[in-house]
C-alpha cells in the first residue's frame, strides 16, 4: 500500500516541478529543463528529482543555479501542493544524462 502512495506523490511532484521549471525557463531563451523522474523516500521527507537539460552543455550551470535556489523552488512547490501534502519534502536535484548516454552508444554502434 505504501508503494502506491509513494508513486502517486512522486507523479504529483514531478508534474508540479516540471510546471515550475517550465515557467522559469521561459525567460531564458534557448534552454529547456524537464523533470524526467522523481523518487520519494518511504517516509515522504526527501524527493530526488532528475533533470534533463537541453542543450546538455549548460547542464552543470543550470544544476548549480537550481541548487542555489532550492528554497525558492520548495516554497513555490509548497504553494502549489499545500492542499494535497501536509509536509513538503526536501528537494534534491541531479542531472539525468541518459540521453547523452544513448547518443554515445548510437555513435559507437555506427562506427
């Protein structure tokens, strides 16, 4: 039963975080940030979000910016999901480099 609740909350957080990043990156031309996956701890206190950044060269810069503004992002998330969640989880962000890995494998296979 706990697994189902974790999945529902992870999907909710992924959706809301993606909307937050979408509204914030509209101001930055040529950069797109999407939330590819969210995982939440069993006690619902820590949310690990994986971000995909296009273009991937700006990934580290964007991740530093996001980590510097984690409190603001958590506050914004709290205003959006305050009716669904009692406690807003702590946010941790990581770069999802699976698309770069797929491109690298494709290049190796073409050779």
